[in-house]
């Protein structure tokens, strides 16, 4: 645990979260209950998707989405870098073949056109939206591909800007701006995909032997209640974070420090700084550390050492980026410490 005065992340309990969870407990609705039905309806309307399957976590949302491919799109394109291994592990757990391609430096997500030019024979893709920045999903040249948008980090971007993906997946891990303690969701307009996932997500209603395995990946009603409590506060969270991001980003830009901002309309969930070199990054990290501000190298390699030279854009992002604290619960005094440190660069 960091002993820095301004920590990278902090999770606090919100009034509506506590009230909704307590209500579910008092009604005895722990595993199943009204909160799940309400959350499905809220997400369907918010994301303008016909079908919503609630699941136990972000990994299971990717795993089950890939399971729905049922062997038809075995070669899965994804990013060689990320903040966790959920995508790669979900691909491997389905006995599918990960195909990696270099990223678009602006979005830090898959560059489909480059993958096509390089002759990548992918049939499907898991497209990560890092730090609230939505990857490019316009179907140009990839009309026949099965596309899964990993919106675990981009809830507030993805519900405002619908794309051409077949599936959008969500995560409600505590560090996300929509916190369900844990949990996830799969959103789609494809009825066949939804029916398949809805059947295999649980074996609660299985009474006979079946050839295909089912899983225990259902979301609990308590997690749904906590998620709804987060959504109750979402407008105020978004307003506060957008205001704070602008203040911090403007201060950094005045010092000629580059902030990754993605596309217009992206709701950023991290302040990610991009430096000219490893050396300049290390100097800035030391500067913030001396100001008692925790930093983080957010991006990690998801592939073996021997393959990294194939992805120069990804390599540059891993080696020259880092984040400073940015989350819904930053206090005014913490913002002032960050701004003061930036001014002294």
C-alpha cells in the first residue's frame, strides 16, 4: 500500500449504494431479486441495446462473449498491451487463437486498417477502450468480423457513443466509475448470441445431462443493487471528473506536457501523460513522487518478449507513459497538491 499523500486510487462508499444494498438484504434478495431486473432495464436503455446479460465479473463477460462465437471466428485480434490480462486469458480459455496487432497511438487500441494491410487473418476482435478512450470501430474493411467492444474502462464514453460492435462488455469492479463491488454485463442486439449466453451463464435451470458445459457466472442481486447505487450518483461523478480532468490537463499543457486525450467526446477515466523518452518519463515520475503524489505505469505487455519488436507504437506507449491520480473521490486539497506540483515542473 502506498504511503503517498495523494494516492493513485481510492474507493469510497456512496449513500445510494448503501441504501440499495441494505434494501435488498432486508428483503432477503441476495442472489436473485428486483435489482437485477432493474439494472438490466437501465443498461438496455442507457446503451440502446436490446439484450443485457448480467455476469459475475469483467473476465466472465469477455469469456462468455467469446464462447458465443462457438468456433466460427477462431482467430481473435486484440492489443499486445493492456492494463490486465483478462482479454488474453479469456481468448486462451476458449481455445481460440490470439492475433496481436500494433495499436493506434491516439486511442491505444487496435489499428484495424494496419492489421489488414499487414495481412493479419483475424476473424474476430476484442477491442479494449483504455482509460475511457474508445477504439475505432467503423467496420471499414471488416464488415464480416465479429467485434467485441471491451468497455470495462469506458462506461461513460460507450453509452454516449454507440458503435458498430456486435457486443459491448462492461465491468463493475470497485475501481471503475460504476462500482458494483464486482460484476459485469454483456450487451448486444443479436438475439441468438443473447439466448446462447443466457443459457450457459448458469446451470441453475439444468436438470439433465448436456453435451456442452454451463458455468456459474451469474451476477448476484447484491452486486446489481450496488451497481444501481453507483448509477444514481453517475451524473455528479461525471461532472466532477470532467471538471477536474480539464483543470489538470490544462495545467500540464501549459508546461508543454502531453496528455493522452483520445477523440472528442471521450470521457477520460485516467490522466495519462506521454513523454518523449523513457528518461523524460523517469524524471517526471520522480518529480511527482517528491511531491508525495503516487504515479503508475498503467500499460503492460500482454505478449512474450520475443514478439514486442513487432509493435513499435505499443512499445513507445509502454515505455513513455504513466498516470497521476485521477478518480471520482479526489478531494479539493489533493487536486491543489497535484496542480502545485505541475506548476513547479
